[in-house]
């Protein structure tokens, strides 16, 4: 569910951060650039874990800010398909269920990943998914604000 990802990134450090110690200023800028962003094929960035190297500090003509090449590790959240996690139901409809982990609200379970046999019910201002399991009378209802373990999860296709 959580992974360390080694990243190498080159960026200009904004001049307003130059009064701070360099490592602290770079960490602050990395957090601004990466925290709470979904990085394609890596997942959601939770934290800058550490900075392993800082090189550069060159000011290029017309730039007005020093450019650094930084190697660092990010803590990423990326559940694998089929991983069981506990989450709160944020919304649901006939297309699937959207879940929240508290720090991340974009987990989506599409209809084809709902446990079989499941069906969507919408009547009398009540919307829910019902999973029939075991005996004919055994049902598990999924409604908004329920805390549920999800059996399948997918991250949205977002690279921002």
C-alpha cells in the first residue's frame, strides 16, 4: 500500500526561499511540488521521506533563481488491485462506489469489480449496493457513510 519511490528532479528554487537553509528550502519546494499529487504509475505522494543528494545551485542567464538537481525519496500510496483496505463510502451510484481513506478520497470501485452477485438499489430516497453471499438470505448492504473493507480498488487515471 505504501512505497518509497526514488525521484530525481531538476528545478529552480524560488528566490523567496533563499534566506532559509538550503536543505530546508529545497524540502519545502519539493513538498509544494509533489505532496497530494497523483503521479502516474507511482501513486499518491504522501510525504518527502528524505533528500539523498543536492547538486547545482547554478543561476542561468535570464532565470533569476538557482537551479538544483535533487535526488530524493517520496512516500507513495498505491494499493494494488485486489488489496483489501478499510474505507468510508463517500458516494455510490449504478456505476460503482467512491471511497475515502481519510487522507485520500479518490478510490473508485467500478460495477465490474463489485463482489458477485451484487446489485444497485435506488428507491424511496435510499441508494445502496447489496451483495448476496452465502445462503439465499445473507446480504451485505453498502450505503453512504458506511465503513467497509473494499475487495478491489483502482486509482483514478490522473497524472496531476
